[in-house]
C-alpha cells in the first residue's frame, strides 16, 4: 500500500514536505521505526513536537499546508496525510504509527465528508491512538458543540483560522495540558465542554510563511500546476447558501483581507522558478474586487511585482473566481493582460427572482455583461446554476434553461443550494420549519411542488450515485480550461485548431444536456412513472459516455502537443512545432497553406469552426 504521509522534518520553511517516489514511500515505515527508536534512545524526540495534519487533498490543500508551514515556523514537526475517502483510513493509521504525533489535527471543512471523518476518528481510537484529536475548518467552526457532544473520540475543536489555536494547543500540551488559555478552542473537560475566549489577534497574512508544497509540482491540464491565495474571506459575504461570511464575520469586522501584491508575486515566482509551475489556480473566493477601480489597481500592482520578480507573463496562465457584477470590459482586459485564461464565474442563477432569493445582490444583466467582456478577451469561463433553492419556481427554471441556450459554448453545471452550517440558508429553512434529514446531512423541501418533484427526479437521474453526468461535466470544464491554457502557453495554429474542437465538443454536449434537462422538467409535470425516468437514465448514460470519450481523445491530443513542444523547447525551437505538417498529422489537425487551423482529420465531417457548431 502506498503510504502517503509526508514528513516535514527539515528546519527550512520552504523545504518540500515529501518525496513522491514510490520507493521512498515503501521504505518509510522501516526508516521511521528506526528513526523513532534512535530518537527515543538519545532523547531528542521531544525537541520537536509532532503533529499530524489530515484532510482532503484533491490537490495541495492550502488549509493543511498553511497550517503545516506555520507549525514548522514555530518549531513544531508537522506531517500531512491525505484523507478524502474511507479507503485511505489505512494510510492515516500507518501515518500515526510512523510519525507518532502528540496531536492529530483533522481539517473538517466539508460538511459532506463529516461522517467519514467521524468514522476515521473511531478507527484511530480503536487502533489505540491516545493522543489529542482536534478538528477545525468551516464545518467544525460552526458545529463544534454537536461534534463534541456526539463524537467522544474528538477532544477539541479549533474554530476559525487554525494557526493560533493549533500552535497554542501544542504549547499547552507540551507544558502539561492546561488548555484554558488556547484561543478559539472548544474542548471537553471532566466538568463539561468549555468554550475558550476568541483570539483578539487577526493573522497578518503577509507575515504567514508560504504554504508548504510537495517537492514536485502537480500536473493539471498538461502543465505544472499550483493553487494559491491572494486573500482570505469575501467582500460580499452575503449569499444565502454560503458560510464564508459567518466564518470571518463571527471573529472580526474584517470580512476580507488581502495579501500584499509583493507577497503574492513572490510566492508565485518561487513556484514558477523552483518547480516550473506555469498554471496557477487562485482559490480566493473573489479574486476580482468590489469595484473596477480597486481591481485595476490590484491587477496593476500584481503585474508590476511579477515583472520585478522577472516572471514573463506570457509563460504563465491563471485561473480565478469572480462574481459577474465585478467584471466589465476594463476588468476583463486587465485580467487578460495578467495572464488569466479561465474564470469560474459565479452566475448561480439566471433569473432576477433566483438571484434575489440566493441573496446574490447582482443582476442577470451583470452576468450578460461579464460573459460578453470575457468572451471579447478570449478568456474561458465556466459556471454553476443553483436552479433548485427553497423558493425556486418553474418560471425561474425556464429562464435558466434559456440562459444556457444563449451561452451554449460555455461549460456549466447545475444543482441545488445545499444547507451548510453557518449559512443564512440554514437559518432560513430552520425558521420556516422546512429542515429535513439528519445531522450532518440536512435536506429541505422546495415550496413549489413541481420544482420539488423535478429535484427528486434529478436526484434519481442526473445525480444518481453511478450517473456519468457529473464526471462528464467536470471533464468538459477541464477540457475548456485546457484549451484556453494551451492557446496562451503554446500559441499557434494547431493550438487554435484544438481549441476550436474543444468549443465544438462543449457546444454539442451542452445541447445534449439541455435536451435532457428539458426532458427532466417535462417529467416533473407528469405522474411519476418508472419507465420514462429509466429512459432518461439510459439516454444520459449513453450521451455522457460519448461526451467523455470525445473529451478524453481531445485531451490526449492537447497533451501530446504540450509534450512535443516541451521536447522542442529544450532545443530552443518550440515555435517550429506548430508549423510542422508532421506534427499536425501526428495530432490529427489540419492546417491550411496560410498556416491557419481549419479543422481536424478525425472529425472532418463536423463543422470546422466553433461558429459552425452553434
Ligand atoms: C479549494 C476549495 C475546494 C477544492 C478542494 C481542494 C482540496 N482541499 O483538496 C475543490 C475544488 C476540490 C473543492 C470541492 C468542494 N468544495 Co470547496 N472550497 C475550496 C475553497 C474555495 C478554498 C479552501 C482553501 O484552500 N482555503 C484556504 C485556507 C487557508 O483557508 P481554510 O480552508 O479556511 O483553512 C483555515 C481554517 O478553516 C482553519 N482550518 C482548516 N482546517 C483546520 C483543521 C484544524 C485542526 C484547525 C484547528 C483549523 C483548521 O485553518 C486554516 C488556516 O487558517 C473553500 C472556500 C474558502 N474560502 O475556504 C471552498 C469550500 C471549503 N468548499 C465547499 C464545498 C461545499 C465544496 C464541495 C462540496 C462542492 C461540491 N458541491 O462539490 C466540494 C467537496 C470536495 C470533497 N472533497 O468532497 C464549502 C464547504 C462548506 C461546508 N461546510 O461544507 C466551502 C467553504 C465553499 C463555500 N463558500 O461554501 N473545494
Ligand atoms: S458564495 Fe462567494 S460571493 Fe457569495 S458570500 Fe460566498 S464567497 Fe462570497
């Protein structure tokens, strides 16, 4: 079994957390046993306090890695082990055996994973772990009481940002175990659950060390990839389904804090120079600020700092998140100039009533303006529609369907506004007496019966556990971002041809999904019957399998181009690649005598341009 624990034993703050070589992992248990015995013998094991950080790592988890960097800076010895699904229990238990931490710190950001984490704690305790177990993150921050009341294996909850509580907890345990002065900590004592004082101090983001990274960068969309943050919190902090506002507001008046452009540029430059990262995903809730003026000033300082750090902007590509009401033509142009190739646009609903119900404080015309501006700049987009919410109506759903039709070339997803702890929606459905389900998995009834029925059929079709719909949509989103990153980082006619094909695939896929969505809507107007639901399932299975096949083939061709260009870059003749007819033949692309992309051999029967697909 691959042991995924990553030892952070070095004193250097930027030292990578681990090696990715399989032999390194295989040798870890034995090496660690010897190291631990040796340290026990010579009595050095207490010089560095060991903490094991556990959390979902679909990619480098910035919560775990920020905490690990801070602990390391404060003289502790952190290690990270990923835990995304129950199959990884063994990895965590092995990590506990090898690292022998005094504290196991679990990041419980995702409410949907809470049960898995509770089971993990039970397993750890069954396995004999006697150290301190603390949980933190968004879900734990709000549900600390229920967690401590129902989960005897968990000793404490660190609320809000975890740097302070974790370090103070470690110091308190080292000094004998009086936890009463640990800020933002809620803990179990013999006399009951005690809620310590909230810390008065807000972390200065510029004084935090950079998150600890793996030795090698991850690959995403065929490029070396990293995630990073230029801020914490959200200036809007109001949406009904979101807990970010409460997470920051319950502690201070600062709902959003920005890192300085210098620090962001320095972190980005370090990742680019030391790990060859070219694709950066900013996980800020809103990379784009409230007003055009603020955003323009911010982007211009970021550009200046990147130029000072000698980062050629043409060699990097950025993915960011933004609210539509913050994007106009000047902002879109600035994003483009900074290297932005994709925006996760917070559309959320394409009707005025839906936006109001979700407390977005934005309008459909903002979304239309943002899409037009980003399209003019050639920046890719993707969005999500929360068509199901407590007060959704069929009229709203129809408006959303029309919106998708108007923007058929943009990959999207749709779903229900889920109840997460700390969100205004949680309060709303509780007050209205419509909360259903069992903690931590809340459910609710939609007021409009037809919409509720549509949601239920959606659960049995698009969202049934083995439905290929979600993977297909994720792959389409990735395909579209991939194409946009390709045209920026590998400009040339072949990239353009592949990007055109990507738009064609997305457009065809969206047309198909739209038809299925309409079928779903029509089913909700009829008496529920098994056969038509099964028919929709069959249609979805076949259609999504086709979409995934097409997306996969095109992705492979894009990766091949990136690979070939990578080789030619070594010899300094990267530009020659996209002009070589043998390369276009290899990749199945046709480039005409003027060097313009004009379609694809394999798909010659299809329209040759994205426009043709519409
Ligand atoms: C990046 C991200 C993702 C990535 C995950 C990357 C990874 N971890 O591998 C991806 C895109 C995969 C993702 C997916 C999902 N996400 Co998400 N995601 C985020 C996002 C935007 C940033 C998280 C982050 O890195 N923050 C930066 C770090 C530094 O801040 P932090 O996470 O708050 O961590 C600090 C504190 O929370 C605390 N802390 C954290 N852990 C611990 C542990 C201890 C012991 C202590 C003491 C403190 C502590 O200290 C940290 C440092 O100060 C957040 C929003 C946000 N602003 O945080 C949403 C967020 C966490 N996601 C959310 C959701 C709902 C989801 C999905 C369910 C969406 C969906 N419908 O599919 C999925 C679930 C994924 C899964 N694994 O099952 C919600 C969670 C709400 C909830 N309570 O459940 C959030 C809050 C977004 C929101 N506005 O509602 N997500
Ligand atoms: S959904 Fe986004 S914009 Fe709305 S409050 Fe949450 S982070 Fe802010």
